[in-house]
């Protein structure tokens, strides 16, 4: 940009078709801007199976010993975040050529006077690159858009269930039991936790039997009303939709 600060251009590219999926111009290489370009690409083209980046702090600092914002976000969607080996730029060779093509094209354009104007130029490049420019790395020198259209889009990944640590409340060791009274609106308190039973049971006395894995509530005749596992630490309410108590093999 004329007389302006240096900028960073984030580019998101489909590995198979070489299609330019999304681009974003920013003042620096920050985690927030890396998230913006990925969210932009997902909004327009769906969730990918994998995301390959370099080992930059804003992209994937996993090899440095911690999880970055971008990695945490895509992992929550079920995306596998992968990186190239350090000091092995050939892993991102396709992307480097993509950058070079963009920079050569920008060199032939008028100098942008603002980030917004530079973003317009980059967006215009994507429009040309995808459907108009034959790609020498694709069979028959077809365009990236033709390669994209010729291949079915992969099914989006399924997010992995979150790891929830469940522990028995303080003081619960081994097995125990006692009678509890069902309060108005159908709940009881046990070890500081509110369990929803049923509104029609309000006023009744029922029995709670527990161990370190969870609790069973039964009526005066011994009929089981509900079985529930202990909730995660810090959660003090268990609804009727809460997962049932785990059964032993």
C-alpha cells in the first residue's frame, strides 16, 4: 500500500483442486485474523476434513507445546489440524506457488491505498484464479473451479465428544443410601446436588442408593425411578435428560 503499513495476506486453498477458498488481508499475522479467514472459507465452502498450515504461532503452535486458537476452533468441528515438518517448506509447496502467483498479479495492479482496497484486489484475483486461469499442476491444465466441480465434496467431519471428567462429590466413598423427600416441582437434594425426579412425586419420600459412579432413586416399593451418574465437577443440577448412570460390564 502507498505509504501505509505492511500487510499480511492469509490465503486458504483446497489441496485437491487448488481452488482459492478464502483470502483475508490483515495488519499482522495474528490468531484472530487466522480464525477470520478459516471461518470465511467454512461459511462459503463447508467444513474440511483436514487443515494443513505451517508451525507459526498464529496458525498451529502445537509443536511448541501448546494449542492455538485456530487449532482449538477447528478441532471442535472435528477437523484434523496438521502441520509440515519444521524447516521443510516443501510440505507447503503448493501454497507457496499460490502466494507467488498472487504477488506477481498484484505487482501488475495499481498500488492499493488502504487495506480495504487491497482486499478488493485479492478478491478480484480469486475470481480470476478459480474459473479463468488454467492450472499447470492439474490434469489437462483445467481450472481450479473445474477440478472442484468434477469431484464430490467430502462429508464434513464429526466433532469428537468433549472429554468430561466426572467425579463423585466430596464425601462419597463406596456405597450408601438414605431417604429423601421430593420437593415441590419434583426435585430432591443429595450431596449438594439437585436431581430432577418428577413433578407428580412431589411430597413423597423416596430412597437414594449411591456409589462412586452415580445414584439410583427408588420409590417406597423398590421400583427404580431414575438412575443417574454424578455430574461433572461444578455442576449442581441434574435434569431428567442427564446421561444415565453407567452400568458395569
